[in-house]
């Protein structure tokens, strides 16, 4: 009987040791799985060359067409002789007390331009007529007539047609039209803030400063 009990005790101790080893092994495996990729550097998303920033010197002293802030419609006539002009670049940037949008053109002067706030139902694709969603609570529409934002082969000349901004005032900028000599962008704004449009030269560009 003693031998039987002794044999049972040895077996129990052996089973206990095996169980501890198994549990330890499982723990090591689980720890290894949890730590797979620990210390691995995530690849950063490359910034497109098209996403250029509007620098403070985009507006130089004496270049502003008007220093008056406005909420209404701002229109100027063609200053480029009426030729079809190419939109070369669109830039956005945060400045002191304002967010800035810059539209840069290829030739001397600007095509006819119009800036105004519109209702969301008016933010539509000019080709299909379908409504386009733009982030924000107010929508500032910038329209150029006598302009193009693509090459003869259809390649965009001003970068992506939708840009998330997440600045204080400017939330998103979306191109809604590039058709038959008309180019339109809509800026999604947090609220209907005042803005200053400025027609500048060297190179030709329309700068819009939106108050915070």
C-alpha cells in the first residue's frame, strides 16, 4: 500500500512539473505573439508635391487688390486679355489670424473670378449635377471663367481635387468643376467668416484670406 501511495505521489509530482512546463511554454508563445512587431516603425505616408503650403510672403505689401473684408460677391473682369488660362497650383496654409488659399495661374493676369458663399445644395458637380459633400458649416465658392485645370490630354495641372485641411477656419477644399473654360473650387469653412480676396502678380495668383 505504501508503495502504491509512493508511486502515486511520484506520478502526481511528475504531472505537476509537466503542467508547469506546459503553462510556461504557452505563456512564452503568447508573449511572443503579443510582441510581434514591437519596435517596428510604421511607414509614414508620403506627402504629395502637389500639397504645397501657402507661405506668409504670398501676399506682399501693396499687392492686395482690396483691404476691405467682405461676405458678399467679389468679381473682377478678365485681366489676362480673355485667353484661356491654366491653373498651375493650389496651395493652402495657416497664417496669423487667418487661413489662406492661393490659386496660381500660368500667364499674366487672371481670368474672371467670383467668390461667394453658397448653400450646400448649390455645391454640385458641374458635369453631372450631383451634389458634392464638403466638410464644414459654410461653403465659400471660388469660380474662374476662362480657365482650365487640366492639360490637353486630361491630366490635372493643379493637383488633387479634394484636400482635407483641418485648419482653424478651413476644413476642406474641393474642386467641383473643370469644364468648358470654367474652374470652380469650394472651400468648406467652420462658419461664414469674413474673407479678403487679393489679385496678385509675379506670378499671377488669387489669394483668399479667411478670418479665424
